[in-house]
C-alpha cells in the first residue's frame, strides 16, 4: 500500500506540473508578445480607474487580462508562484459570465489555490486532491463574477497551510521576488509573490496565524486580515477541515493600498451574506471610514516587543519609522504593554493543533514532502510523553528557558475536557485584552511588527516555526489587522549589535534569529502591522492611508518592485 501510494503521488505531481507547463506553452499568441505601450498604461492604473475605462468601453476586460497575464507568466518564471492557469477560461468568462456593471468590472483577480473555481482542482498542495475538478464555482468566485471581477490564476502555498513558506511536491517551491534564496511568506506566499512582482493588482488569501500578513511583509505588498464574518469563507478547501478554535479567515491582498481599500469596500458593498451564511449582514460603514480619514489627532499604541522574540533591527527600524512619522504629524504616539502576548501564543498554538496534527497529516501519501516547520510540530506531538516530560525538565531547569519549556510541556493532542478548558481560557484572555484596550491603553489603533524578522531563507521554518506571535495574537483575538510595506533591509543600518548573543535567547527567539543576517537579507521588504479591534475593517484601512500620507511627508513611502 505504501509503495503504491508513493508512486501514485509521484505520478499525480508530474501530471499537475505537466498540465501547468502545457497550459503556459500553448497560451494564445497575445500572451506571448512583449508588453505594448497600451498594456503598460493599463498596468499603471489603479483598479477603480480601470473599472471606469471598462464601463465606458474605453478598455476591454480581455485587454486588461492579457496585460496582467503576460506579467504573471514572467512572475511565475522567476518565483514559481502559480498553480492553475485560468487565462483562456477567464477570457470566456469575461465575455459570457462577468457582470460589467459591477464595481470590479473587468478586473483580473488572483486566488490562493484553496479557493473553489469550476473546472479546476483544489489541491492545497496535496497530491491526493488532484484530478478532482469542481463542478461549479464556490460562493467567493460567484460573488467576484457578479462584482465584475475576472478570476484568472491560482497561486502557490504550503501543503499544511501552517508555514510562512510556500512549498509542496505538487507545484514546487515558491520563491521571494526580491531574492530567490528566501521565502515569499506563507501560507499565501504565491499570492504575495505575484502581487509584489506586478502580475496581479488584487488577490484573495487566507489567514489562521498570519498567512496573508506575513507574506505581505516578506514580499512587499498590502493585506488586510478581516475579522471572522466580514468576508466569505465557504467554497474553499483546507488542510484542517473542522478546525474552528482559531478560525481561518479569507481576506484581501493587493499591490497598492488604494487597490486594497477599493477591493475590500467593493466586495462588502456587494452584500456577500447573500452567498455565504458565515458572513455577517454588516454593510460597509462609510461614516467610520470618513471619520478616521479626517480625525485630527490619533492615539497610537506601539507594541515594541511581544516579550517572546524582540524584533530584529530591520523590523524595529520600520516600526520606529512609522511611529516617528505619526508623531511628526501631531498624533499622540506611545509604547504599550498588552496582557501577555506569550499567553496568547500558548493558547492559540495549543488550540490550533488540539487534534495533534492528525487532520492535516491524514492527507499525506507515502513519501510526500512536509514543510519542515510543520514536521517539527508533528515530531514533538508524537514524542512519548515520558521523553517529552524529561526534555521539558531539561529545558526549564537546566537551560532555564521557561518560555520554550511551557510551550513544549503541553504539546500533545487534547481530549474534550482539555479543549474546553483551553477555550474557556481563550475567552477570558480576549475579555482581558478588550478591557485593557478600553480602560488602560485607550488607543485608536496599535502598530506592531508583523514578524520578528524579515523573510526566512528556504526551509528556515524548521527553526522559526514558533515565531509567529506578532500575527497569531490577533487571530486569537479576531481583530482586524493590515500590513503596510515600509522599507527594505539595509545591510549597514540593520546589523545586529556587537554584543548580541543568540545563545542567551529563549528557544523561540533562537529559532527566529538563527537566520537573521542583514547582509544576506539586504533589499528584502519590511512591513508594519496596523491593528484595530474586531470588525473594524473601515477604520484600519482609513488609518493605513493616513500612515502612508505621514510617511510621504516624513521619510518616504515604500518603493514597489517595478514591472519590467
């Protein structure tokens, strides 16, 4: 059985990669020509301008699709960011199915591989899911088409969806568009690589521990982690069906902030609750958006560290750049220390893997490659408890590392009683954080690092797997959080101090810092996370715009990769 499954796995991977290569090689001639001046003009326009051009019949959806299709092929050649190519089908949809009166008329939209499109697989990087095309579009794609958008490509991800890398046997390794030795992020890494490269302007990913935010930080684009119920969820596939302790949230990503805001607003204005029972019937609140675009003075909390892993110099510098720009605009900017983010990391990680990883491991075939970070988690889960306890004692009392020791101590599958206890503690923590924000911090919003470091090198999640606290915290809380790219790693400015000693760090921090090298990382993007409270998408997007305006005046905003 094992040998048979192994060879079937190899055949399915070869078939899917062959299908992709064949689809690219046989694309219609217009996709193979160099970009024309007209297409370069298309690529330079924000999506709301393109929508107006389509609705005035100045530009056709097919012309827009072909312009972005050409750049997508180049992005894929450089980064291996694409899974399924939908261009020919998308041209047909644009002519027969797309509502060109909608707010996204004629706009190509890229989709994480896990989203349901009729006629195509959802592999999620597992070969066992190949060869099973869906008969109809999922709710998200139906909604997009009604809005006028044209789904045109699906993008790469890790098998488990539990990594800040995006590699699997079915589609191969996705690389960072700035440096091919590094990850573009995960689990929505193919999407971030494509957006940063310029092969798409808007896309959709999912986030359970930072999976649209860390890719935006690693690759240099924009994203918004919506609160549960604000964005459609059905019509997707996942590696952990049934996992609702820390819900995965599908959320928007974009090449520019202007596009991210327009896209988010447009899709919510389409009343997505008509398609998906999980969506709250909560209309777009223009009054809140306007209030925070016009508010004279903000109270801004700055989370400098989560107390587990201090941000590396590049990430600390980006955060300080934003804080300084806001202060220069007259806003009240001050450091905050929230209720233990470590407690949130402990609870979120225990809840997310409460099944011991059995669900996502059930999809693997014999010999199928696993992400090294996810493999580490499974390894510790499966250690016999006496051995695990002995290791815990050694870490706690010999190495004197309480942080790493506590994470290890309870790292085992949970029974119903244990799960309920954790869920109760989760709710108590959320209430404590809510009261802290209201009564002590009294912030309009908070800014934080998105991750302790910039992008990890390939297979770096083997060591950095637990270093996800800056994003995971807000999944536990279900808060709205966006990412703004701010700067790039500077080999001179971002070196570790001479006195830095990695051996003195806790186990989580050692794993994160093992791969931090400002010289090797020079040029990689660095972002900042902007956090509101639950269901505050309008506010967070408005605040992100104000931050970019402040950066324009005080230090300069981020320079996007130019489309060649």
